[in-house]
């Protein structure tokens, strides 16, 4: 049995995105003893790390931050990087209104920022880490009417990129966060509607998604799975399965630069979790 896992707050939708690739992979793993596939969802990182430690999940697809957290807490190992929509890397952007008077992160003291949600790498973990790296103190606010201390930055979760942009545009918060991919999409889709927004700071690029494998899995199973995933974009059936798999266009092995970026991500997610949660 090969068990594919995912941290999910919408299991029904995610099952439909995972199943085609699992069905593609399993028949091609008969030579290493795999005959069946199963999907197992977890509602948060602690549950998934428990599944991995107990050997209940073999392979997990996750955001980079969640993947690095699973590596630290369960011993899961990187298998491959995921390429989605033709891109294997992206960056985080902190943005403000043009008339906000905010020109540097230091100007954020006494102001507030909207993140998307606690599970977001690009719209929470990385921008929160950037603020902490700048020596700023972050305070969780109860609502957009709440105010941080004069020497701190208040933060809230808006749940979606659209809500973040709306809050910034309406002056409910001073700044927002988004991936560079969604920033470009937002600018292109809405044109003049968002011309009042400006980029304040952009992070270094980091891997967009990771495929993790549990510690202790058979090396033969690991290497066969790796080979199948790397070759999946070479045939029509594989490309169709990948398209269903969160818009994946392929997988790639991590190089030295990727490995360094993952080390930085691991340090960043641990700092954000320890400081803010």
C-alpha cells in the first residue's frame, strides 16, 4: 500500500485533486511491491506529523513552509520540488497604499498588516518572517478596529487575497501580503482598480511546493516513486494526472540553491511559529 497524504480543510475537493496522480503512480510501482494506493487527509500539521511518524502516510504534497515543519517534527525528507503553472519558485510581497506614507518596513511601527491565513507560506510565514527579521515586534489584533502598540506591528488574518487587498484599499490595515504570482494576477485582472497599491518589499525566491517522503520508507520504493514523478510530464496520461494535482506541470530535483532556500525556510517557519504561535 502506498499512502498519499495532504493537510486539508476541504477533503472532498482535495481528494479529487490527489486521486488521479495516485492512480497514475500505483500501477507503475508493481516492481517494488506496491499494489494499492490510498489517500489520508489530516486537518493540521500535528496530525500529519503523527501519521508520518507512525508510518500511516508515505508521501505528502505540501507548501514549502508546511513541508519544512514536517521535516523538523516528523523526520520527513524532501523527495522533489513541485512545479505549478510552469513555475517551481515564487516570492512574497508586502504592499501598501501609495498614499500610506510607508516607504520602509520601519515605517510599519504602530501600523497593521493583513495576512491570508496561518497555512500560507507566501502570505503569512514569509512576510511575517521578513517583519521579524527587520527587528519588528508583531501583535495579533482582535479586529481591524484594534490598534497595536506604537512600537509594534499589528496583524490579522483576512482569509483570502481578495479580502487582504480590500482591507488595504479601504484603509482598514496599512499593508497586505501576497505571492508575486497572485500580485501579478491581481494587477492584470483588475487593472486600474488596484493602481493605488504599491509594492513595499519583495522576498527572495523560494520553492513553490514540495513532495515529502516519510523517514524509514524502503529506498526502493522511494527511488521508484521519484523516477515516476520526474517522468510523469513526458506522457499524456501523466500530464493529465499532474494537471489535476493542483495545477502541477512537473517535478524537479532540488539543486544546491534550492537546498539553501529550504534551509532558510525551515529557520523562518520555526521562528514565526515560536514567536507568534
